[in-house]
C-alpha cells in the first residue's frame, strides 16, 4: 500500500509541488529528502528543488533509497534495463518508460488522498512536514538533526 505525499516549495503564503507515491511518511520520504539535501545536493536547496519539482513535472513514484547519480526515469518491470539499475534509479512519471503530463499541486487542489506534504522554504532553509489533518513539524535544514522515525 502506498503512502502518498507532495514535495513542495513555499510560494507566498502557500506552496506548489509534485506528487510522490510510495513511502511518503517521514521515515521514508522525509529521511530521503533530508539525506539528499545534505548528501547529493550538498546543501544547495535551489538545485534540489529544481530537480525534484521543476525538472520532473509529472511527479515521482519514489525517490526513497534511490541513487541520484543515476538519471531519474521510470522502468517497467519488462524493461530491458537490468534489475540492479532499475532498483536504484529514482523513479519519476515523466522520463524513461512513462511520459505522463505534469501537474503542479497546491493547497487549492483536492488533496484527499495525500497524507504528507513536505514544504521547503528556500529563503529560510527550512522544511515543514505537514501530516494532513494532524499537524506539522518544522525543521531547520542546516541546524536540526531530526529523528524521522518519531515524526508523524
């Protein structure tokens, strides 16, 4: 079963972002986003959001436990791509074996299936994790060392 989420950037008083399908709970997607920021993107939040939001308009199947040194794209199980590569590749819905139309989500959209929204503020370098209908947690990306296993 999937835990659906949104990876978003703060825009004015709201946010805009892209869909993320699998493992969007904090111990999955939250931990992955924090690790990507500090690891692969080396603290460059603008570059990270360009890749996660701007360059992949159809959103993501999953980025959890994936290797961003491999070009993102979707591989069907019948794809000629070897299994090891397929399992490590960040899976978007707009490249590889899928070419879906993009959709930029915002608070004005029907979010009834969404469980978590991850809102990045590029100016403050913060991440707000919204557990839809339950509350939120704010993280300073350059100071905090959150325990994603206890954030709900």
